[in-house]
């Protein structure tokens, strides 16, 4: 698809980075307000790649991305098919789809579909009991979170630098009660929302990012973060408010982190993503992220950055409230990137929610799965 309106193009990234599901860390929601940064700040800046490129290797090309995308789609499809009988799926270091199983019949199904079965060390029911215990114990403590690591059959608990004293003691006490079923990770910084990114969008003194252009029936919309939609009703393409884009019609945060903005007549764009190098990539479908998958993110603050999925169905306890079902990645982001797109090749995966760190020293970022937003709004990518 060609891009007819650059103001409403979504921003993207490419793929790379190493890591696996071990590095579950805390983050921050990335919204920028007028007093903390100028509108177009880095909108035209060309950002360097992270991950494989940062280590001196070139990111995978289109052919490799296609193979990885196919593996991720296979893993996600099988995990959905097995449901409560699996602890999840991931892409291993060889690029193969691996699906955890509890019995030989399911293992045979996985092999027949071209994936690798792996017997989970802990049953899915046991892992659900662990996450339920964490939720009842410290879901009200900001700066904490957790997710199941399908590769190790453990639940990773993370705390940020704000969790100290009695709150840290409460987290550690619960972790000890779960024994070897959990592992703890500490990370500096604080969980906070991010706003800015992709093509910048402005409103009520805040800056966020356009995520993906979508349609519902014959009408045009775009997606962004829910914590942005909660704060802003009327969006413009410039900080002065002279280029109207549309109005927020639905928003969900916390719990979820997605919002739907109805586009003003004449402002609609195509379903492409801005690569911040003079090019754009068509987004033709939406899909589910898989642990180990190469992914990309872009934003008006930091440009294009890449990495891998560390966890899915993660729970993040922001100061504003708990968000569940998140995608966790080692892709960096900074204030102003909220709402921007996470994707792999031509597939939309998520909307930037929050994280910690920055794109100079590295960090971790959480994303709202885009499939959930599309289902909630009865919409589809343009």
C-alpha cells in the first residue's frame, strides 16, 4: 500500500538483539508533557539500531525476518490450540518454534505442525497458582511485575528501583514462599508511562505516538496507548494545534493500555509504518508475539530500535494501576514513545506502553498486544 498522508503513518523498527526470556525487568509509561520536551523534538532524527547492530552485526534481512515470522506464527497458533495444557511457546536460539507440552499426544501434535515440543518442568496449573499468589500478595505495589518464562517453567518477578523497605520485604517474602518456581530480577529506574513516538500526535499539553491506522466499517481510526487516550480527547499533528487529526472515542487504562481515535475527514492515512530513513513499510496483518521473536519499535523521540520478545502475558504494576497481558521486550524506549507500534515484518504486534532505561544505556519496554485492541474495538489494520 502506498502512503498518502505522512502525518498519519505509523512508526516502526526492524529486528535484532539477543536475550531470551530471562531478563524480565521493570519499566515506565512513556508520555511527554509540554514542559518536559518540545513537540517535534526528535521527530526527524535518524536513530541508530540496537541489539545485533549494536554488537557489530547487521540485522537480519527480509528473508530471515520472514522465516522468523513464520516460526512465531506457528508457535502462537499451537499455543492457542493447546490452551491450558501449555505453559507457553518461544523461538529458540536456532530460530525454531518451541511449544511446551504436558503429554505425548500434544507433543505429537506439535511435531506434526513443524514445531519442537518441550515437556514443561512445572504444570501450567502450578504456574497459574504461582501467579495468582503474586497477584493477591503485591499487585498493589507499583514498580513490580511478573511473567511466566516458558523456557524454564518458572515465573520471573521483577522490581524497580522504587521498591524498597517494607514493600521489598513483602515481595521477597512471597517469592520465598514459592520456592524454586520463581526467580527475582532487580532493575534500576522506575515504571512510568511513555508518550511520544511514531509519528508524533499532540493534545492537552501531551505528546504521544500514533500506533496503527485501522478501519471499522467504512470509518477511519488509529490506535494509540490508553494512558494517552485517557488524558487527551482532541489530537493534532502539531503542538500548536493547527493540524487536527481526530478525537479519542474509546480508551482503556489501567487493566489494558489502548485507545481508539476517530480520524477527522481528510486526515486518514494508509496502513504503513515510518522507518525514519525516508522509507515506510506496509502493515498488512496483526499477530501474536512469541518469546524469542525478533521485533521492532519506532518513536518520534528515539527513531528505530530493535530487539526480542522476553515474555508475553506479563503483568506490570504501574503507579497508575496494573496492566495485564503485556508483551515484554528488550527494545529500548524513552519518554514520548507511548502508543507507537511494535511490529515484525508486515505484522502489527503491539502498542508501546511503558518501560525503564533509555536508548543510550539500554532498557526494557512493555507493549499492549494489538490483537486485543482490535478485538475490543471491532477494528482491523488498514
